[in-house]
C-alpha cells in the first residue's frame, strides 16, 4: 500500500482559529470524498478541536488530533520565538516532519516566527544557498509561481538560480501537466538591461534551459507577470514583495473604483441587478482566497503559510495546495532540479 | 507684464506624430480659451506642421513653429544618439531651454535618447546627486507622485533623499493647494525593516520632516501606494519601474477579466446595456491617459516624456502637465527644497 499524504496542520494559528481551520478542513474533506490517499494531523487543544470537529459533524478515520497546550501569539517576535515557541501547535506540527510523521506542514499563524522555527527545525537542504518564499499568482493562462516574496531582501546570482530551480520544481509538482517557463523580473527585456547580478543569472539560466528542466524565457517586465507566457517568475525578495503588494493594492483599487461607480446612484445600483451574474463570476475569478498559501522552499520539508486573515475557504485552498504539493512529489522534484546545478558545476 | 509660460514641444516624436501632437495641442487650446499666459513652440517640419494646424483650424498668436529638418528614429540607440540627434526636433526643443527661449520641453519620442540628450544639453543641477524620472499615479485621494521610475537602477541614501526633495517640490508645483506627504517604499512599515540604504534614508528624512518642507510618513508597502495617505512615494529606479509596470499589468488584467465576464454570453452582454453609464464612468476614472507624462527631474530645466503610443487626449494631458509644472514654479520649488539639504549639511 502506498503511504498516505500526511499534512500537519497548526489548527490554532490565524484569526478565528481554530473554527476557520476546521471549517476549511471540512470543505477539503467534502471535495475529496472519493480520495483515501491523505491523512490529516491536527495540532492544537484537543478539547477545543474535538468540539469543532463535532460542530461540523466531521467523522473521518483520516484525521488525528495531536494535543498541544500552547499557541504562538501574533505579537511574538521572531527573535525570541525559539525560546517561547517550543511545544506550541506550530512548533509540533513542523517537528512532526522531522520525526517522519508528516510530509508537509501548514499554519496561518505568526509569519516571522513560522520562518524562523521552520528553518531551525527542518534545516536547509544541501546545495541550497538560501530558502525562499514562493506564492501563486493568477495569470491569463492559469496560475504562476512567483518567488522570492520577501524571505531575502538582497540576493546574489546563486540565490536567484536556486530560486529558479526550486520554483520550476514547485510548478511541476502543483501543475504536473504543464511545463515550467522561467523568467527573471527586470526593468527591460533586452539582455543588456538590469543589474550585474541579473545579467550573471541570465547567462547561467540560459545554460540550464532544457526540455526536461525548464524553458528559460529571459527577462520579463512587471506588466508581463500576468500574461501567463512565463509561469515561474524569479526575483529577489525585496522586489517580489513590492510587486506582490503593489498588484494586491492595484486590484483592490480597481475593484473598489468599479464598486463605487456601480453604487453611486439609484440608476447604477439598479443596473447591478442586471449584471449580477457576470459580476459574481468576475469576482469569483479574481477571488484572492484561491491563491492563499505561500510556500517556504529550500528546507528539508515544505512549509505552507496561509494568510492569517483568510477565512475557511482560503484555508481550504491552503490545505488543497499542501495535498497537491506532496502528491506532485515536490521534494523529489527539487532534488532533481538542484542536481542539474551540481552537474553543471562539476563539468564547468 | 509677466513672462509667458513657454512650452517647447517636439511635434515629431511618438506614434502618429505630428497628427496626435497637434490634435492634443488643439484640446489644450480649447480648454484654455480664457488663459493667455502661455506660449507654445512647435519643433518640427514647418510645411507638415502648418498643414496639420490648418486641419484643426488652429490660429493662435500663442504658437510658433520652429523648423527642424530631421527627427530621431525610435530605433536610434542612446549610445549613438549624441552624434545623430543634433538639430532634430527633440534636440532643438530641449536646446531652446538653455537659450532661454522656453521653460520646459515635451516629447513623445525615443525615451532613451531623450534622457541622454536632456542630460547632455541641460546638465545636472548643482547639489543633485542624480536625476530621476517621476510619474503620476492615481490614488483614492487624487494623484500621487512616484519616483524614481527607472532612471537609476541602483541608488544610495543621498540619491533617495534628493528624490524626496525633488518629488515633494514637483508635487507642490502641480498641486499647489495640497501638502506633500513623502513615504519610502519598503517591504514592511516598521523602522527596522529593509536594506541599510533605506534605514539611513529613513533617519535623514525624519530629520527633514517639517511643515514647510514635507511631512514624512515613514515606510509604506506596495499595497499602500494607492491609498493616498502618502502622495510622494520614493524608491530606487529598479523597484519603481517594477512597481509601475506591475500596477499597469494588474489593472489591465482586472479590467480584461471584467470585460470577459461581461461579454461571454448573450445575457451578460445584454446586462451591459443597463450598466453602460456606470461602467463608462469607471473607465474614465481609470483612464491611463490622465496620468500620461513622466517628468525628468534634477536637470537645469524640466523635461516631460509623453508615452510614445498615447493618443491626442494623452498628449493633451502631457501639455497640461507642462503648463501646470511651470505655473507652479517647479524649478524654484526644487531649489528651495534642495537648500534644506545644504543647510542641514552645514549645521551638522
């Protein structure tokens, strides 16, 4: 029998936890009634979790509660986290990966602390220069992977090349039927544009370009992130974070402007009645909850960070992401991709 | 009599020139029928320009054609531009500033060449470490100034401080009734976040914060660019260019998704009839032509770059921007602001 995909969930992290976490799990279970290839470990207060499971009438043999007394507060600083977070639901869920009891962990709790203790508990993979935070980004052709989104504010070419290999591996694991097309984010598409670090990364990625590995599309500019021609977009954590937040702010600004135009007088409010279904469809298409879940890559085990403020639907999408990542053999894909780098180094 | 605001227009630059340039001028003239405080110098082929002025029935004593035979091609490289661009419409329009014949120049031609020859002809202001490219950005409260948008891919604290002073001066000149609120773009709003350069800039801007000069709002993240609390947003040219393009791409993606949802079947297409006016208003509000015109700051005279692909309405907005910049005494404002820096250095 094949080993089950085991997801360790910090059930106590994020706003409205553990209610939203359990409600999200409930959505996941309902969507996977015909699948029996997963197992969920819920880390948190057993009494509270049992009550919530009961509220949603969840009775699955694919769930286990692992009791932990304490929870990491949102105010905890990453600097003191190691001392104060031992035996919390977050700590123990990550720890379960090292103990071979789970394949991936998911938390909607304190981001800074999650990264610090993930790094400490799981440790960095051999041959990875730095871990990176990857996210899903909507595009005209589906979804893309963008990294780094803020784990490293300054990066050299070795980091950016690692991010490309890990990002391509992540893309393959989540979308096994598609090919990864890597692009470097820059301020022009000509080969001579950009910083020295970008130029060096460009040359190396051109060498690494291959059908088995990834297609390298060269540089793209910010306005091409969402056209879908490239689906693995690589940048340093400073630029990636600014781009992500700017895109979020812009989408909100545009949608808010639309809302204001559609509700500012009686006539326009009436008109919404007629556009109700198309507008609902539009809203669904852009629903940020579908992209909820940033993936911490480069450690000896993947960690997914759900947005703290998301709801049950958003949390469900993060659980689903964990499931797909492991089903798609992320860790193996990363190891294979990183081995290209080593081969390259040896023959050079 | 007060000296007239004199705008030197490269009438031959950009797609569909000079037709769109003259048509844009026509819009400007119609909107300023009651103003007599401006003078337009049109640089380009006299015969062609005369014909177009006639086509739009433009007869104004506030316009003069300055004949030039040649035009800079869009394919011209900035590297060979100096040799090949002498006596073109672009060159001569900028040159007229040095000769005291105009206050500002505007071109929709080759961007790279425009920057190189502007720098060469106008030269950098005393006390400015580097020139910057500033743009207008829509916000919930109106418009903001964002700089640098790509003139400098790497910046130190001195550059960023100069950009803050010049950006605040630009904001004051365009929006004389509002106060500039400067913010530094970063990946977190806490004082300890970001690169060393940003931290040093932060400390210095905190010192420069004053009612006469500008209010310093500290760091903002990408999703706050458009909330309008800060209206002068400062960053290096790499980050600024990525943020600008990402915002453009995101707005396009959202609007395209909306369009698709509203036109994908007969029912949804019918619904547009009812939402026609609110949707039109929404479109107008976000019209990128209203923000057309990037301002090259830090030289001994301002140069405005219109988007090459814009139409007559977009070009009109660039002419209007030139008019407002000079009416608002941009150069004086910049000099006053830069003097704060010098005072600070002397007393420190």
